[in-house]
């Protein structure tokens, strides 16, 4: 039978080496968290291609010690990162890391099972079914979106993925009735505040770009989409022989935190046989607090709902919950049946969920254990405290802006996002946008905080998105002080 | 300004708590690796819904200690998992965990940055550019797929995602020329051995299902797709006024490890203006060994190439490398431009890669640091040793099967996958499939190993996929002994 091959290095899962090296990384990260507020929050100016010059041109032939690798991370990589876990990160929407989220992710990554079909790791699929039902209950979602009510949920990587999957489901339901050539007639609707990835998703599934309706919103509705505007757009399209397919309602838009009225839009969607998706990527987390559940009023009319625990729910990247009222509609767009997957003795039958058909990819990670550990460790009450702490801090900040006559709040705050700016001194003061731009740049260049902007009705607006895992009242007070100081400088410089 | 809100618990990134709890999880996982071969490899029969009965109906109101959570994982979850990291896992394709892959993932998860645009974390985007070029060089890919040669790469989550993105790129390139209504005429080509997710991907991007050509392969070509068969199919479609769009060549198919001849297919694709994608999800890892690079012969004709370090390259889930010759073709299908993302002072310009446009989702994880740590820690030589060790073990197994007259090898082994079965005793012995089914069930039910099957030309075939991170020669010898014993029992039971 020939000689036995040598068992050469590496021994990639030797428990002793695993323990030692993993502890070293834990220490490295604990030190990072201890020092994170010493780094400039936004990465310093970095010349594109700089890191390439620092690193070798090819992978090393021989393995190198972990200490060398960590040292290079410290020296070459950390200075070029924007520190999303800094307590003074107020940009975009913060993405939460946490001790429990990290523990859960370690379990997922360490066990490294692939629950693509139920039978390939039954407990992993089962835990996912349980945890999405837990989440749905916490958010006050209707029974019809729970497994226990005939619907069900899945953990995906991002809202984009959820949108692509539900768009494809809506598309295939329509095309099954109308024939594939009708793909050219399908129309999707969203507002000018809806995240741009919705457009990307519609294009991905083959909706002709001219059939994407961006409906204007205005200050009058708090930049929420109105049912009247949707109805007008839909009626026009129907009159032209087009087919209304899918309406996206956003609860907490990315730019301004605007809330589309789910109930009104849901009624409009039903009237026209459209799929209604509710994207609550950011604001969904807040719905675990009873006082914010009204933001989702009417959600029982939705065909699908998504929210991202990886934003404001102490769950490290990535984790997006997607619930659907009709799992069959979702999976029939994606079902795969192949001999290769019929391999396991344990076939679950109707009660077993094959999650491969609930998402774009076949392979998938055991995300459920991460979200489950977060829920177990912090409990619903701990998570509510986390949300309320940030809402309270944002409220404090909004009030501070309001009483400072140099500033104005541009859109009424709903949760933890405050959109504000230096106020116009004279009617039609074009220069005010430039002043705000200058102010934001000064804040970000200080390295003491990082915020981002948005443009609405042609106005440049500064966003303060409270939500970092380490962000406390103190950091919000600090950034306000920083803003006041920089505003004084900017105004003085312009002799205002 | 009102009173300050209380800073209630949790403090989710307190460095002390983080250290303590993360160490506990490291210990838990080290113990798991130490004991993993004591679990039945494939999860025991589990009644669907069982876990739901064990767990509470809703998330707890109050947080619970980590020890309780880990104890529940041990008691309720581990017994219901299939142990993908067991050294006796020979099913599907193994998915590698490793100490370095885990360390890299911990860094990614702990830093929790989101490099969706270059400026949102420059060093993360830069490292990704560097590491995909490193990988391309190791695999011997042509210069045109490297950033340094005008192409470039990205780290995605799965081959499915890579296929969807490249299909959409090919589609949009065609439709820009032909008009969107031509989406009904686009045709994609693959073999009957191509992974079923390719079909799922084509459907997702709106290719009409009847325009998906599944070209038959046979034993004569080792179940590889022949250029003649492709040409015949394409010519038929062109004669009918259809438009050949995309050809998928697989190097190392999922069922049998068959290799499509990349050069011949590439020439055919060029002749017809089709996009050629080379899917080397599993076998690509082997191309770091010079003796296996010939499997990719002709890859310079490809428009895109993908392979999964999360399979056989010691990189924990998930990580899929995708390289394209024309980044512009890829990104123009997905580019998003919105005020929200123009937020950062540091704008990279031409040399800076905004990876959001290279994938389906906007948000993304810092996967680059994981693959980089793997390459640094093990070095190219360590990784080659890992591959060669498994190929040698599979070779030994193939030889053992060959010399045992009860068995036959069904398809010649190329790398670490051996497809074999109990041999027919009589011509047209229908019962032989049942015998093999029985044999596989007996092996899997023993809990000592887990293998899966495939069906080719109507024959039931057992697959031994060597590739687990802990799998050594000894485990392959053990599974052969197990197989022999179970074969004896099965044959005796049937008085053969």
C-alpha cells in the first residue's frame, strides 16, 4: 500500500496552541478597547496604496510567529483604521461590538459548522428558528411573521441581502402568474430617503432601472413617504400597463431617521397587490422598548420585515434578521434540490427548516448562536437600557442644540439620531452650507469625534448618530463642547 | 438642560469583563477540540423542533451568567450538531477552522470596522487589495487578475455571491449594448456537474429559467465539460436568436471533483463573446502547490475566478476570493453613489477601492485580516504541506480501495476526493446501489465517521472528501478499516 506520508506541520487545531494564541488575541483586543479613545476616531489621511508599500509583495514562504503578526497589526494597520468602536464614533450608524456578541461569534467561528440544510447541523438550524421568534416577540411583530404563526425568520448578513431575497420572491410570484417576459413591466417603489442599496438590489434581480420609482418626500411629512404619493405613482404606472411589484417602507431612514407610515403604506400595497417590505435596519432595535413600538404600527400588513442586530443591538458584524409572512414565497424563488444535499440520514420533514433556500448563498455561518448569546447575557431589560441610554443622550443633545441660537435642529429627532446645523443668519444665505461643511471637517480633523453629513432639500446637515457600544452621556456632552468650540472658531474666521 | 440619564448596565465592552469572558470561551473551544472525536461525527437523529422544547419560549428579561449559557451550549446544542471539525468528517467538502483562522476572525470581529468605502477604514480596504494579490500569486493566476495588472480581487462570503455578482456584471455589459428587453434572450451555460447554486444565481439575476443550459458530461471526459458540447449548445441558441452570455467552468466539481478544461472552454467563450467564470471553490486551494497548478491551465482566458479559503485553506467560515479581469465591469453593475457615503474627508481617488461596489451588500466585514493572518502564520510552505498531506492520504485510500476486489473507484481521483463504491457482482446488478446505500448508512450511524454520497450515471457513489483541519493519515486509515468492517457485515447480511 505504499509508505505513509509524513504528517507535516501545521497542526492547525492543536488545543494547546489554540488556547495560547487565542488568549494573546484576547489580550490584544482588551488593550485595544482600553485605548480606543486615544486613536483619532476617523483614520488619519492616508495615501492610497500606502499599506501596500509597508507590506511585502507576496505571502511569506515560512510561517511567522503570532507576536510578529500582532505587532504589525498594531504598527501598520490600527493607525489606518477608522475606529468604529470608539465611544466618540457618531458617524453613519454605529455598529455595535460587545463582550457577548464577541463570545457568540467566537462560538460560531470556533465550532465552524455549516447549517445549510437542517440535517447538516440540526441544532444550529433549530436555534436560528428559536432566536428569530424570540426577536420577533421582543419587537412586537405580529404572530404571522413568527414560525409559530406560519411565517418565519432567517439571519442573513445585511439588509441588502434581505432586500434582494424578498425582491426576488415578489418577482417570481408575479412572473409565475404573468410569464417571465413581464419582468420588463415590474415596478418597484421607494422614497428619495430610502437607502440606495434598495436600488442596487432591484437592479440585481433584473428590474429595469427605468422601473424604479423614487418618490419625493418633504419636510411636511418629516421626510416620510405618504400613501397619497405612492398611490399617484402607482396609478400612473398601472395606466401605462405596468405592474406594481414591491414597496419598501423604511422605519428610520439612513440619512435623517425618517419614518415611513407603515400602516398607510401597507394598505396601499394591499390594494395593489404589492409586496410590502419594512426596512427597520437601525430603528428596529428600539422597538424592544414599548414606547417605540408605535414606529412599527401597521407592521401586520407587511410581507417582510428586516432589522440589523449588528447596528444597535450589541451584536458584532454581521447579523440581519429577516422575517417573512410566507416562507414558501421566499424559498420557492431559491430552492435548490440536488443529490449532493440529500446526503444525510436525518431528514427533517416539514418541521425542519433548510435555511439554504432562505438566502442567496448555500453555505452560511452559525449566526444564531451569536444573537442567542447576546439575548441571554444581556436580557431584554439590559438591551432596553442600552437603547434608552442612547435615546436619552440624543435627546439631551437635541435640547442643547435647540437652546443654542447659533444652531438649529433640521428634522425632529425620533430616536438616537440628531440632524442639525449652524443656522442661516440671513434669508437665502448660501454660505451657510459651507460653514457647516467647515465645521464638520474641523470636528473630524480634531480626531476627537467622527460624524457624517447628509443633504436634504439642498441643505447640508450634520448627523450625530448616538449608538456606539461604549458611548455614554459623557461622550455626547464632550462632542457638544467640541462642536461649540469649533463653531466659534469657524464663525470667528468668517467674522460672523 | 434637564438631568442626565443614568448610565445603566450593560457596559458592553468593559476590557476586564471582555478578557474574562473571552478567555472562558477560548477554554470552552479548546476543550471542544480536545474532545471533538468523542462526539458522533454526524448529529444523532434529532426530532425537528426538539431544541425549541428545551429552550424557553421567549428571550429572558434579565441577563444570565456566561457559565449558564456555555453549560446550555454543552448540554443542549453540541449533541445536536454535526461536527464539521471532527478529524473523521469526510462529508461534502470539509470546512477548515484553524488557530490562525480563528485569531484572524477574532481580530476582524473585535475591531468590528466596516470597510464599505475605502475612506471608512482605509487600512482594511488596502489590506484586502494586498491579500487578494498575494493569493493570486500563490495560485499562479495571470497578472491581469491582479490589482497590479489592472484586474483585482475581493473577499466575499461564498461562491454563490461571486457567481451572482459576475453574472450581473456580464448581464449588464450585454444589456448596455442590447437594451434591457434582451434580458429574455440571454443564455448561461454549465455542465450537469456544476454546482446547483449556479442555477440559483442565474435565476436570481433574472435570467429566464428556460435559458439555463445544463450540458451533459460523461465518464469519457472524466465528467468534465467539453468544448464541443458547449459549441453545439451555443450554436443552437445563436441560430434561435438567443444571446450566449456566461459560461461556468468548474475546477473540482462538488460531486465528483471533475475538472472542466479551462483553456478549451475559455477559447470557446472568447469566440462567442461570453463571460468565462472559473469556479475553483474547493480545488483552488491545491493550486498553491506547483504540481496542481495545471488544473487551472488556461485561466488567463477567464473573466473571473473564485475559490474558497474557508474550505481547504485553514480559514474559518466565511471567505471566498473573487478575482476579475475588469473591475469596472463588476462595479458598474453595482455602483452606488449617495450623499450618505460621501462623508469622509479622506477620499481616495483612483487608487482607492470602494469595496461596496464589488459585492451584493453595502456593509461588509474585515475578512482580509483573517486570510492575512492565515498566510502569515502558516506561510505558503505550511499551507502546501497541509494540502499535500491530504492529497497523499486520499491517494493512499484510493489505492486501498483499488486493491480490495469488493470495491471500485468510480472516477479517477484528482486531489483529496475519492469516489468509490461496492462493486457490482453481476452485470446490471440493480441491488448494488442499495448495498452501497446500506454501507454508507452503517458507517454514518456508527458515529465514527461521516461521509456523503453522489449519484452519477444513475450509480450511487460514496464520497470520501479528505480535508479537515485535524484530519491525519491515521483517520483515513481508520475510516478504511471501518468501511471494510461494515462492508463485510452488509455483504454477509445479503449472503454475498
